[in-house]
C-alpha cells in the first residue's frame, strides 16, 4: 500500500496459500511479461499459459525462465495435459514438464472424457513431480452437473493429492459454475462451500461481476483464477475496497 488508509482488510502475504490470484497468459511476449510483472508482481501468485498456447509459443523456455526469475509459479493449461493424454502420451507430458522446469501441473477433463478413478490416478502420479491443480467441470455448456457431483469429484481429487481444485469457467466465464450469460450459479457455489474448504478452491472468474460475487461471498482472500494480466491491479483494488463496487464493503459505519 502506498497510502495509509484505515479500514482496509488484511490481505494474505506472499507466498500465499489463500487469497491467490491466478493469471491466464494467452500469448504475452517476453517483453510484455517483464512489463506485466514489473507492475503486478506483489499481486500475482500463479500464471497459467492458457489452454495449449505453450505448444506454439516462440522462445517458450526463455519466457518460462523470465517468470521463474520473478518467483512466479507457472504451469501449462489443462487442455495441453488432455492433448497429451488423448494421444497416449502421459509419460511424454511428464518429461516435458521436467524438461521445462514446470513444477505446477493441471489435471483436467474439460475436453475429453476420463473415468474419474483414472483421473485421480493421474493426480496421484503427478504429485511425485510437483504441485497438482485439478479442474472440475466441463467446457460443454450443456453438461450441467448437480451440486452433489461437484462435491464428490472435488473431494476425491483433493484426497488424491490435488493442492487445489479449480472450478471450471473457461476464459470467457460462461460454463461450469456460470450460466451461458456469465451469471453465477449461486446455489451450486453455496452448496459446494458447505462441503469443500474455501481455501482449497480456485474459482475461475474472468469477469468483474463474477469476481465481485466471490469477494462479497467469501472475502478479500478468496482464490480467483483466469484473471487477465491487464486486470490484476483492478482486481487487487477491488479486493481491498478501493473500487466503486466494493467501496463500502469494509467500512465501519
């Protein structure tokens, strides 16, 4: 904080285990990474190279090293994991992560069907190589799971070794925990929270209204993901009541 303001909620300090901001990098250049991190580093905890972009990113190794030099955890999007898996190249995926020094890995099944016991098996295996994030929810807007199923899958994946479960929303925020309009499935979210610890969930929330919902529901230290690089400072300001949407949230009246 550059200014001394009272009635500002206490944010967790880095390295955080809650209050995480996960940013989606869909194609920043190396210079753009430097620019982005130079202004946003105190507020960025994890960066995801979105979906399969890492396969076509020029100078990928150098880009990863830049993030690492700033102490930022980075991982490949879950779609890349699925692309390896559907081609029977799971061991190749492990070798790629090791080769590039990637120690955060996402296990997802948003684009391919994986029996859940098998998915949990992949989670268990990958915990030998680093931190596992597993994503729950389909990218198919027509595939609507009941709340008990979300809870069942999340619990099993945490038990299998996932450090966090990610609630699916895609980069647009219009599937999974959201309706196709972007509106939060509030009953689903609130039921999940009766059974799954809030600090173990990363809610994908690319839209401001979605971020606001979770800040009001859980508080300034909610874990949020799929944040655009240009929106990190705006989100941090909103987290602590310095944006119009949350201006009165922490004031003692």
